């Protein structure tokens, strides 16, 4: 079992999200995250899907998706160079001054050019806004959980795109 | 520019341009505009069923008998939900069909309006494509897409949901001749390299075996299969849905395989060294325990749906192709081959355990009834319901060329048989239909007698009445210590209801009860004479008759219960 990534181009129509997500529940595939938004074409949406699956199941998932009339194209992101980020927010509560300072320090350590910031602060709380890889986000959440008693996390799911190929650079 | 027309007019125009000659329908509030338009249309036979589930099975029978895409029209809400079992049945057996459902007007969708259901949502996992028409301008395009999708590639049901107002709004009068569907590209080519690899494997095999499924019939590849098998001297076994794709009196035909397959077929599957499977999805009823399925074989799998390949069974040579194009090429490659030793081995298994036929009984033996039907009706289409009788029919009916065997394979839907027989008779009125059904399954859709009798359809209804739900009872006999929980259909006073003979008389059709083994053939011959409408024959059989051999669900094909 491995975590794998697929990008899907689909018809931007009512019911397509339900059809795609329904496949995962109907066939007991282990869906981790699914994000969807429109593309440069209004009638086409793109989904980024992460699943936990063995090789055989993953092949089957791709074939099943390909068979859907509403799915225009399936791209396996597992083996190609990609850019992938996930947005998430973490609210940390019940902070004293030392705690607040620590939140700022953590943000600094994880930040790479402005993708981890303290977006808001209150008298005893702080809000982190992060856009990192899913794995880095996991690490940050683990750290926050271990350091603070009460946190609230909202994750957006990963969005990915293929890298610009070297021949185009 | 041509003048705009209403959606209902475009609907009828579309069906006419598609060459639709029959619609299986049931009216209701949200399709009154369409049925009004059909009232004025000529050349379309409107078959008014008595229940929407049955309508869909009728459409399945029609599609199987004609090879055409069948059309069903029902209203919204309960009309639509009643079709669901039929749609699932058509989906699992790859039957081309379009189900049109009425829907509440667009502005009421989502209001829990009267007779509103999200039928597209409900059927998403059992349709090839499903959509609600939300804009009058898309109506023609969507209907065209429906026909293109339902009948091509791996065929299947398409559901088109048409809100009431779409039916009455005026718009574009054109019905397109073709629609480009960017997400739908059924496979039309075959990978030559893979085919050559497959051919080489078969040629070098010592114990090759062909497993042919319903895909061979759908692709009309029977002749190519036969040519290939004959040239290479390959033994052929078939799945339930593939029954009849190989002439059943042919020396290379081994028999059906699977849970109630022939001993020789299941043995051959277990011992073969190269398995060439075509047009089958390796359903669990065919494979038994996957770990022990064809354990010694390299497996070649030809299927039109790539998602069917390497799903249940790991395959050595996958070939995504239509059965016809693959078999046509293979038949070209084929050279003579001597498999004499292997063929003799298979014949030995057949001799060792031929299909069991209980002897010296005072009671009617259901297997013998099947044989008699086969003998007396060598040209009729055979339709079955689901249960013991279905398996006996699959074992003992010998199909000839041009005879269809219409059965519910994937979903195993009780209640399928009678309406499917009606649909088959409507699709092909010159060909008699023999329905083999049980006392349980027949009661699930017997209301359709109103149309069978009303239309005078040539259907010989053979009810194998053991007053029990035999297939489940058989499991109770073999695996549950003969605790016959809820399988006895008799009333507490021991009486069986209904009296099928008196019931048939209510529809003014001939009916006869047969309880004497010596009268079986005569009753069938009598029924065949001057067949002008449905005839009902009730064969009284023992509840203790078993379908054998049997492979217990989940166990290896080689572990057959023989006695």
C-alpha cells in the first residue's frame, strides 16, 4: 500500500464530482484527498486525487476512471515530476506570551519564502496559514499537537501540476 | 432556418431517426406531454407494461432478441425508482438500453416536489451514463450521445432524465447525426504484438483451453471463435452468459463452467496450461476461489473493457479489444495443431462424471423437462428466470445456431424471466419463446400476463413448481443442516397459492398441470401446435432435486460436490 496521486480532467457538469467520488466509496477504494476546481477552460474541471492503494488496485482505479464518459483524461502523477502544495490553517488556543513567541518561531522555521505566516493573532491565540507539501504539513501539525494543548486544523487537500519539462526550459 | 419545435416533438423525431420501433413504457404525470406526442406518432409500437421493473426486463429481452438498443420511458419518482433493479440487471449483463425518465420541472428540482427523486444520482453506479437535461438546447445532443454510448464498446444502460418543462419549451429542431464525446473512446483496435504473443502461447501449449463469455455473442464473433477453435483443435468452455457462442453438439465443446458447470469443464480449467479467455470478466461464479483458479495456466484475456482485465484474475497477456477483431486475427494466424491427448483427457473426465440425471423416478425430473424442451423447440429462443431451473436449463438445454439463451447472469434477478420472454417475443414475433421459470421467480412479475395474453405473444411458459425457493433450499440441504428457513412457499395448511391453472384461465390462456413424467413431451408438443398466444405448463417437481455438480461459493473449482 502506497500513497499515490492522480490528476483528472473532467467535464465541468452537475454530478461529475459525485460520480468520481462515488466510485471510491462503491468499490471500497481508499480515498485520501480530493480537490477540484475549474481550469483555463470553463467547461473543464481538474481534480487532484490522492489514494492509498496497492499496485493492482491503483491500476484498476485508473482504468475505472478512464471508463467514465465524464472523465476526459487521467494523469498518473506518481512517477512524474510535479509541483504540489496544500493549503492549511491551524488555530492555536490558550497561548501565553511564551507560547505565542513559540508559534512565531515555528512559523519562521517552516517558512520558505512566505508560505508559512501568522495570519492573525488574538490576546491568547494565533492563526497559522501554511502552504507546504502534504508531508511537510503533516510534520508541522504533529509538532503543533505536541507543543500545544488546543489546536484547530483545517486542511485544503493537495493541488498538483506537472513540472515544466526540461526541454521547455 | 427551420422553425423551433418543442422538446416533446424533438424527442419523437430523435427516436424515429434512431429507427426505434418499440418503446416499453408506463405513463405518469411527468411524461404526459411525451405520451401525447407519441399518440400522434406512427410506426412506433407502444408496449404498455404493468410494472416499471418488468418494463426494463422486457426491454432487455427485446435487446437480446434483436441486437438493437431498447428504449424504456417512465415517469418521475416511483416510475423511475421501480426501474432500478432492471437497470442494474442490464448493466451487469451489458445490455444496450436507454431509459428515459420524466422529471419535475427545473424550478422544482430539489424541493422534494411530488414524485421527485434524484434518479440520476440513484443510478450512477449502475448506468454507463446518466444525465438530467437542464437546457432545451442540449436535448438532441444528449439523446444522440445516449444512443452512441449505449450501443458501442461494452454496451450498457444509459439514463436520460427529462424535466417536464424541457418537454414543452421550443428550441432547435435538429437532431444531430453524430456527437463527438471527448471522454468516451471505445476501443476499436487490437494490439498486434500482444495477439502474436497470445498465439504463440496457445500454439506451444500442451493443454490449451478457451473460456468464452457473453462478449463473444455481443461482438457477433461466434463464427470466428469456431474457426479458430477448429483450426487449432482447442477445447472450449463457456460462461453462463457465453452459453451458445459455441455449437453445443460440437466435439470441441466441453460445456459450461463455474459454480454449476460440468465436471469436465471445471477440471479442464484447473489443469490447463494456457487459458485463452475472451469476453468474460471472471465473475466469482466462474472462478471459485481465485487462488486456485487455473493455477497452472498462463492466462490470456481479451476484453473490450480494459477495466475488466487483471481485475479479478492476474493476467499474463492482456488484450484490450473487441472479441471479433481479436478472434478474426487469431483465426487468420491459426495453423493445425494436435491436442489429441489433452482432448482425450477431457473426454475422460466427461465420461467419469457426466451431468447427473436422476433415474427411475416416479416424479418428473426437471433435467428431463429441459432436455425435452431442447428437443421439441430446436429453434425457439430460451429465456429463464433465476434459480435451480436456470442452472438446469444452462446444463441441459442444447442450443442450436440462431437460438438465444436469455438469462440474468450478473445480477441474478428473480422476476427477470417472464418479462424478458415477453420482450424477446415482441422483438422477434416469428420466433416462439420458451420460458423456463420457477414458482418463486414467476410470481415476482406475473402481472405482465396482461400484455402477453393481450398481445397474443407466442410464449410457452414452463413453470418448474417445487413449491419452494429451490436454490436457497438446496444450500440449506447441503450447508445448513436441512433447516429450511423461509424457503417453503406453501401456506400453513400445506396448500400452494396461487393455483396457476385457474390463474391462467383468468387471462383466457391455455394452461395445463403435468405431474406424470410420461406426459412431459406430449404436453410440450401440444403447446407447440397452433401456438397463437401464451401457453402455461406447470411441471410439478420435487423440492429435493438438486443442481449438481456444485462448487460451494468461495471454494476451488476442483472441489465439486458431485452427489
